C-alpha cells in the first residue's frame, strides 16, 4: 500500500499479479445487499466488472470484517487525496 500501512501479518501475501483499473466516465462502485447472503461490492471500470465478496456467502469472518474496514479506510484516503489534487488543479 502506498500509504505505508501494511496488511495484518495473518493476511499478508506476496503479490504475484497487479491489475490496473482506471476510473473515468462510467466507473461505478455499488454495494449490493441481500436478505439471505453477505453483501457483494460491485465495481465497474470501462466495461470491466469486478465483484468483491466475503470468504463465504452465508457468514462473515473476522478477516472479512478487517478487510472491509481496511478497504473503507483506504478508499476514504484515496478520495481525500483526489479532492486535494482536484482543488489544487482548479485553483491553478
């Protein structure tokens, strides 16, 4: 992670593949909730659809929750960084 934070050692893995998905027109993130299964986070990037699910559809583990919290923190940090850059660019 570029923020210098590391994933917990229990979930740390070696990166073997990187996928770059660029935001832009049509990019979308949607949380799909269901009454009888765990939620699914849907991401769309220029026609590429990514579905993020928990480790099991019928229950949530501590690792699932820790990952969701990490994802939320990093997404909020990403948004704040973009907001600052955008403000700098429009004021220049």
